[in-house]
């Protein structure tokens, strides 16, 4: 089935799955109402645009590392850690936006390089290592929030003024997707990345080699994740509390990258669809549906899309 038709089937199937799941909660009418409000309520539309920008930024880096054969899901840790690092730079150290950008990039690069180095030099499966790192970072963030960064009697950090709106987020998303496409299609590094995944032996002979491609791909991937963390901090989450579970932005970006078939040009529409589901999730939570429903529906969309593409 063609890509456009497959996306249509995935969207329709996700809506049907949501309606079916809503029978155990508020009912189909509430689910449909949530979808309509997510597309028409100004505050939810603004949230969805910023949410989509986070996914585009994170997925634009994943496209590069996945093309190189480095299948990391550590972007979940990178986005959260970058946001916390930027918060520290802005609210505690007084370093301003340049300092926040720098610190977020350093933290994200450290995580990304560790995952890539473990894969290249020690042959440690990057999916398993990055999954463990996600939870290590989760507990480290909780330790910081309840310890050094704690502000007042409650387990939370200082808050900052939001500095990313829908317009800035939209421009950032388009820019990140464009940069990813340019790097992939118009540079010699992009040739190496595209060859490393499907043809590792040819990549070792005719390009910089698969191992080096993996290591190098972790650099722009990490910087893209840092950008996603900064958008998250400036647009949605201006204060941190203790996290009971991963926030899910990185995991959603993984789904986006695969549903976009590792194509930077398709990241934006797929991310907007995922953001629409996330916006509807706010309404559904008010009716008693769990927040995990959002990631479940996003996963269903990817699964249906991948099956439809093979028909």
C-alpha cells in the first residue's frame, strides 16, 4: 500500500481503537469530543504545535542515527536531561539562554556518545543500554528534584517564564527537519549514514565505515535531542516535579521516526498527528482515562501503518 494510503489507514484505525478503548471509560462520545476540542480549542492547538515541535526536533536526529544502524531509544533520557540542565542554567546558575543551550547540549552529547561508544567498542546492544540509561536518568532527575534543585516545601524545582510559543516552536521544527534532510541528502556524511544501515560491508569499503558513521551520527542526534529538551522546557514544562515514569516525549519521537520511514520530510505531518492525539489526551484524562492512553494510541498508529505498508 502507498505511503499516503497507509497513513490514512493508520489514522482511521487509531481513531477506531480509541473509540473501542473508551468503552471501558467515559464512552465513545467523550473520545470524539476530545479529538474535536484538541483541533479547535486555541490553548490545545498551541500545546499540540509545541508538542509536535518537540517530536520533530528529537526525531530529526533519530533519523540520522537510525540510518547509520544505531537504533537508540536513549532520546527519552536525552530530552528530559537536557530540559533539566537548561532549567538549572536559567533558574539556578543565571547563565542565560546561551548557557542553557550549551549545558543542554553537553548533557545530551554525553548520553548519546556513551550509548554509541558502548555499541561500537564493546558491542553492547544499544536498545538495551539506552533503555537502562533512560531509567538511570529518570532516577537521577528525581534525586535532583528532591535534593539540590528542590525549592520550598514541595518536591519541585524553581519555575521559569515560558519563552517558546507556537510560532517559535513551529519555526524550530521546520528548521530541524530541513537541517536533517540537508545533512542526510546533501553531505558526504549523509552518504555514509545511508549506506551504513542497509549495506554495512559496502560502507566499510567505500565510505568512512559503519562504526565511525554510528559514532558521528550520535553527535547531531544528541544536539537535536537537546533542542527538543529546550523546546520542552520553554514551551510546556517550565518547572519539574518528581517523575513517576518516563515523560514519553522521546519514546513518541522514536515512533514518529519509524512511521515517517526515516524521512525528514515526513516528520512534521506525522508529529502533528501524534500531537493531536496528545492534545486529546488532556480532555480524556479529565474524563478518567489514563495518561498512558496517548502512547498506546501512538503505538497502534505505528503498528497499523507498518502492516499497511506491506500489503
